[in-house]
């Protein structure tokens, strides 16, 4: 087995880290899992491989893309010094460190296109498999806070939003590829249909909204000969979904989930529907905290500590921001927010360029995820608890670096000719 396959296997295990905690490990920050151990071994092997090379050639493109995320992690680590939540800050920094490792390892392993696709579809297959078992047989591995979600499908994840986030990350790219190619691909078709069904069963409104909006955005920037047909088919599907959608999901989904999803139009309207929700209240209080300390923030994991004293949020059992951008702003202020945003925008611009040059399935999925990211992160409590976003980010960087290297090689060959 090559080292690259080993890295892919470790990333796959880390994707379900919350389900693979070793029983003999310490609770909290000291908890170990098979996935975490795999990441540590992987990064050590990568370092040893680089040391063993006579001449280490590091892509300047890769360095430019990952540097903002490394600086973001360093600042978040530093901010733990003034955090009011020292226990939470330690855990936050450790989790962020492992997520950064997963990004770097995905950057290394994802340079093999087939391995990158195998990793993505393996994660989706496991997610869908456990979700369908949960839905059909009401079986769950009893992880973390799963007992709080009695109506929603959770599968192997600690909550339904994490499951919805995972599937919604790849769905826009798969849909775009299927519709644009016009060819029947059973594997992709089944994956798309099951992903849509399971996202509805999670009741995750942020996953549904981000999937729809990012798919539309991806269609608008699609640069292929079938663009007109793609937009036409998409428009027809949206109209049909708008007319018959409520009847379809209300007849299939459990009543509480159907009722929850039916509130999406109200949340998107201007009549204050969102403000009345737990997430809306979190945004209101969060912005007030941010205004009080906008530059350096309150420190790592400060959000949970500060929100737990707010009665309106404590009643909702909502002691996190449910918004990655707001979480960053409160914890690390403008400094943290700017560093992460710079890294994200750099990847966004470059992956769209790669996508427009090469309309491949992998590029569609990764570009679709990066486009959906700003909307997706309005759902989960914190993406520090989710490995998949960071792994996809690393794979996106790998694709950008590969596309850049291929362009350079082509340019050199033309000049020599």
C-alpha cells in the first residue's frame, strides 16, 4: 500500500472522528481517536519523506494558499491566553490544530485525482449508509448528543446538522455535473437522489438553502457548450420543486420535520422571522459582543462561555453562534476574521478558475463546496467539530496547485517547441 493510500485512509477515519474515540483515552482535550492518531502518523511520514528528499520543491502557489489558514491557527492559539474559557480554549486549539493537519495531509494526498475522488465518495457513502439505517431501522451508534434529535435523521454524526452539512457540501457539484453532461450515470444519480432525501430528513434548513443557492451560482458561472440547456433544465426543476415540493415532502417526512422545513420562506422573508429564532437571537447578541471588542476578540472558545449566561439562548440550549463568521469575529475579532477570509477568498478565486478550465467531476464538487461554504457555515455550531470541511479545503488547494503546475508545464512545452 502506497503512502498516499495510507493518508487517504487516515483522512477517512478522521472524518468520523467523533465515532472513533478510543475508550482508554482521557476525556476532553486529551481524548484520542483512531483518526487523530492516523493524522499524527501521516504528518510525521510526510515530514520524514520531505527530509529524505535531496531537493525539496515546495509549490509557491500552495504556500500562498495555505499561509492565511496557518496564520489564522497561530492567532487563534495565541488568543487562548486572554480567553475567559480556558478549558474550552484548550479544546478549541487542539481541534483546530488537528483540522489544520487534515488540510495539509489532504493537500498532499489530493494531488492524485482518483484518490481524492475515492476519499470524497467514501465519506459520502458511509454518511448515507448510516443515515439510511437510522431512517429505516431507527438504529444509531449513540454518539454524543444524538438523543436530542428524536425526529431528525442523524446517522453516524453527533447531530443532524453535521450530516446535512456533509451531504450539502458535495451535492451542488454533483448536480451540476449530471445535468450538464446529460449522460446517465447511475452512481452519481443515486448519490444525488439519496443525498437530497437525507438532507430533507435531517431537517437542516441551512443545508437545503445553501445547496439550492450554490447550485444556482455554479450554473451561472458554468462555462460549457451546454450552459443554456443546463440553465433551462435547472429552471424547470426549480419551478416543479416550488409548485409540488411542499406536497411531496409533507407526505414523506415526519410531521415535525415537514413543519420545520415549511418555515424556510418565513426565514428568508423580511418580516423578522429569522430574528425570532435561536440563531437570529445568537446573531443579535453576538454582534453586540463583537462591537465591544472588535479588533482582537475575546479569545478562543469565548462564544460558548459568553452565550451560556444569556437566558434567551440558554433556554434554547443554544450556547454557540451557529455561524462560523460570527464565531470567528467574537473569538478572534477582525484579525481572525480577516485571516480566514483572505484564505477563503484566495481559494475561491483559484478554484473557480480551475473549474472553468476543466469541467471534471472533481473540480465541480470542490468548486461547488467552496462556493457553498459561506452559506453552509450558518448551520453547524462550529466547523471546528467537523473534519470534512477542512479535508475538502485541502483537496481544493491540491486541485488548484495541480492545475497551476499543468499550466506551467504546458507553457514550457510550447516555448520549447
